[in-house]
C-alpha cells in the first residue's frame, strides 16, 4: 500500500510541476508580447544580454561623436560664411585699388577710395573676430576672446592661439573646428610676410595722403590683395574639405547605427507573430494538460488507492 501511495503522490507532484512549467512558459511569452523584449533579465540569455550591453555602449559613444560632429559642422559653417563675406569685401578692395592705380584718378578721388578702404578694413576686422557656436573666437584657435586686437600704433595683431581645437568624430577620426586667422589671412608678398588686414589698412592710409605716391601704393597693393585673395581661397577650400569629411563620417555613423539597431532588434526584440503563435500553442497545451489531469485525478482507481 505504501508503494501505491508513493506512486500517487509522485503522479500529482509531476503533474503539478508540468503545469507550473507550462504556466511559466505562457507568462514569459505574455511578458515578451507586452514589453516587446525577449530578455527580462540577463540570466535569460547571458551571451545575448552581453551583446546588447555592448551595442548600447557603442550607440552611446556614437551619440557623443554625433554631438561633436554637429558642433564642428556648425563652427565650420560659420567660418565658411565669414570667409565668403571677407572674399566679397576683398574683391571690392581690389576694384578700388585698380581705380586708385589708374592715372585718370586724382588725389581727391583716391582719398575717397581710401576712406572706403577704411570701411572695408573695419568690416574685415569684425569678421576676423567673429564668434563660434559657443561664443568664442571663431578664428582665434582656443582663445575665448578676440582673435585680433589693435596695438599701440593702431596695427592689427593676432592674439589667438597657434591652432584651432579638434573634436573626435569617432573611430579615431578628428577634425579641427575652424581655422586660425593667420592660416588664411597671412601670406608673403615678394618674400615679405604680411597679412590681409594690414594690407587693406595701410592702403587706405596711403591713398589718404600717408604715401608720397598714392598711385604707386595702389599698384603695389594690387599684388598684395591678389596674394591675400589666393590665401583666402585656399582657406575656403580647407573648410569645405573638412565639411565634406564630416558629412562622410556622419553618413557612416548613421549606417553603423542602423546596423546596430537591426542587430538589437534581432537579439533582444520580440518577434510578435512568432511569439503570439507560440503563446497560443502553449495555452492550448496548458488547457489540454489541465483537462487531462482533472480526468485522471477523478478516475475511480485513484479514489480507491491509498
């Protein structure tokens, strides 16, 4: 009789265990449908959970790189706009210098041209001291203040740092956020170092009487203005190349982010159709198991056994 009792107890215990497993399976499937995630905890699939954490870290780093990229692109866009405005002002300065160099212009006309060059010089100084997206010197490198100041003699002087700051674009790639003033405003004329701001300022003064030969000063100034425009064009090319590089790395970052998102979905997201079908199957098995257990438990043999 003890053997029969033990067998009966084992039957109920086994049946109860099987039903609990089925209920747990249906609850897991219901939770996956509700949350949209396969894993409720890392222990469900340690390997998959580890990969998901790795993908999450990579995406966080990518977001930092994206923020850096947006800041650099904003600063380079500002630099590009400022240099274009400088180029427009410089082209006008060349036109004025050409007029002043002509033998048909008199001293009064040259003086008027000199005053307009003074205005262009002021415009160039303002653009050279433009601000970046954080309110710092756009062309002053790491300087928070102005890129250019005026010394005691009234001459423009670069007061920024030697180089612009760089920011990471990810995967070991960096890019400078701008140019320093000397990188596109300083150049040499006949082997003599000079800068565009000084050229325009001195030419304006020469045409207003500071030079014994204003027409000759205008002719000399044309060579310097041409060299300055060439340097500025080179600066624009550098800025444009950096912006194109940022666009390229941004496209790559977007593609990698999409690949990570796809992998995260494959690893951690619930396949709604498949999970719903599995849940329906599990519910049917559970219902059938419960019905079978009820019938077996009510057989007269079990009622008679110990």
